[in-house]
C-alpha cells in the first residue's frame, strides 16, 4: 500500500514542473502580472499570509520575507509564539505596520530591495488611496493580490495555486489544493442533501466590544457561513463588510444558530482559541459571554445552540477547517463523524513543517 501511495505522490509532483520564468500570472484582482524571475525578497502586506508560505516554503516560510505586518504578534499571540520559536530569525524581520489602511514606512521597506509584494485583495482600496501601489509600480515592484476573505470559497485554493506558480512551488501548492478540494467536495455533497438550511448569526471576536453585536456581511465569517449553506443574518442587514446589528434585529430575524469566534489576545474578554488553550479557559469565557445582557432573549442562546470557533479562519489559507467546524455546528446529525481538529493536524503534519502542537479550534457546550 505504501508503495502505491509513494508512486501517486511522485506522479503528482511530476505533473507540476518547476515554474519557468519569466512567467505571467493572473491574480485575484484579475491583474495580469509578469514576473521576470523567481522572487527572493517578499513583502507581506498581511502577516497572516505566512501560513500560506508555510505550505510552500515549508522548511522556512520566512526565508523570502524582508518586511511584513506582523499580525500574528498583534492578534494571535499563541501562533506568533510558535512561529518565532520554530524560526527565531523571524523576530528580526521589519514589522512595517502595513495595515488595511495603507499606513507604511515605505523608505525602510524599499531599503530591503523587495521584488514582490503579496497583498490581500480587501486592502487594495486603501493601498490605492494612500499612493502605496503607485509608488511600488514606479519602482517596478509587482503586487500580487490573494484573497481568503472577500470570496473565501472561490478564491482560497486559487490563491494558493497562484502563489505556488509565483514562488516556484507548484507541486507543493497542488498537494494542498487537492486536499482542500477533496474536503470541500465532501462537505458540499452532504450539505446539498439538507433541504432546510439554518439561519445563522455569527459574532466575530465575541467580547472584544462593550456592546453586542458585531458581525460580518458576505465576506469573512459571513462568506464562510454562506459557503456551507447557512443564511447569514449579517449579509441581509449590513451595507458593508462588517458592522453592528442591534439585539432587537437579531431576535426579529429568528436565528437557528448563534456562533462566536475568538482568539487569544491581550483583551481577556475575548473568547480564547488557539495553541495550548484548555477547554476550561474557553468554557469560563464562553459562559460569561452567553450571559451578557439581553442575549438570553435570542432563541438559540436560550436553547443552547451557541458554538465557538477560532477567529482567524475568517481570513486564512486553512479556512476549509473553519468550514468543517461550521458544518458540524449547523448540521450536527449529518456531520457527527467529522473531526475538523484532526483534519487541521493533518494539514500541519502533511503540508507544513510547523510543530504539531495541541490546539483548540472550536467549542460545543456539553449537552445537559
């Protein structure tokens, strides 16, 4: 059996030859970009894309990165601790604060002689308005847009394929996207058989704001809810990508399921998820959040149909795991045997060189 598996792996690798430069690619903004040579000095506009590079430059995802916005350090401390312990040189890379508002010290970045910027598609308007894209264009530094947030179901696997071509790691990109498509197809086959799809309210970063209730529209968590067939309340109520919805509106929309996301942050009120987080830690915060003023008036809170999920899947190359978690929450009977955490560990062990450590990715209250 092992022999045939090995042959299959070799055949898959052989089907993806090394990238021949110059190469023209079409990114998630539908730009046609020509790269004259393999990029060696990369800017990451969104530092969470280091987890995409972990699928491709597995031995050292930081080896090409000369500047980045270290969002793991700011928003997901458990992941940053893991990254810097595994690749200590990461702590020396310029953290340029290149955020969604386009704020960046370009002089310090350009001094590193970058030959490519990888940016999230959602950041394009801000990067245009602040002149960052024009400056990079004048310096002949190409910008490749990827996307896991605006259209997660359509663009995530395609973004990894794109980066595989750009970075001369096509075989490794295909290994992961084959896994992604296989798990996506398995989800859709079962979801299509469910006639009555649930109405869902999802509260990203539950506890981060003083009042309830923040949510996503059709992007981010809203897009992931819709990808697994749920009717996302934020999609029908919000004019933009995110915003607050009143408690009265949520009650009136009669959700069947209420989901809260979170990650380990300096703000202790946020639902903690991530590496080396115990169920007891999650339970304590989860119970506080469900007891917030007015929430007991929402039917799924009253009925115990409230669930928790790791926040960063909303903009993450491994978001197939977030979709699996949502599928279990929305369709518990159909997906009783699905184990998203095991699938996450499979991604880590099979497609990256990240240490495989205990991680808490979701929370389902114990049935009384």
